C-alpha cells in the first residue's frame, strides 16, 4: 500500500520550508489568490453557492457572456464553447477553494496556470489592460506549482502522515 501511494505523495508534497516566515509568505498569496479566484472573478462567470442572486446563475451554470467570449478564442474552443467555459469557471471556483485550504495545491495550480495561459494566448485583444489579472494569476500558478502549499495547508498534513 505504501509503495502505491508514493507517486501521489511526490505530486502533492509541498516544497520543504522549515522557517515560519517563509511559510507565511507562501500562505498569504495562496489565500489571497484563492479568495480572488473563487469569490471575486468566478462568481460572475460560474454559478456557485456563493454567487449572488443578482447574477442570475444557477449552480454550475456558466454565464452567456463567458460562453460568447470563449467562442471568440477560435478553434478548438469554438467547437464546444460551453464545455470550455464550464471547465474554466470550475477551475476558478473550485481551484480557488482548494488553494485557500492548501489541498492538491500543485495540481490545482497546474490547472489554473493552463487556464490562465490559454486566456492570455487566445483571448482577443480589446485594447484594455484587463489581461493583467490573468497574467498575475498565471505567475502565481507557476509559483504554487513549484512550492506547493507550504506548512499551512492540508497537503502538508496529508503527506506528513503518509
């Protein structure tokens, strides 16, 4: 049983940082990133239990404007824009929660990084600088892919016991 869990342990184990201050310096951006993804950016795209009623989205429903935006990304996104919009919305909403609690941080950060990279590369340029938050989330995703959750996350507690 132990040998079967080794690959999973290597995937989720955080980078070892023993001092208290560096672990706080991992926790703070992780918690802020998770909060912003789940409770600020995802709520107008994807229906979650915390999405305000004023958005008019049912649970796990994707907003029409977001599906239309994903359609503009071109091939292959224009073939199944609802599926791609739904997966991006779920990545932001659920991924943010997972980042906050520090569960599967590296894997979650991978999906967030891929989602943000896709947006950076495929989104049509509208002349504004609205892409900057996407780029920041992309960079933070790379950071969390490298460091994991630190000691203040469930990944640390789980891998400590395995």
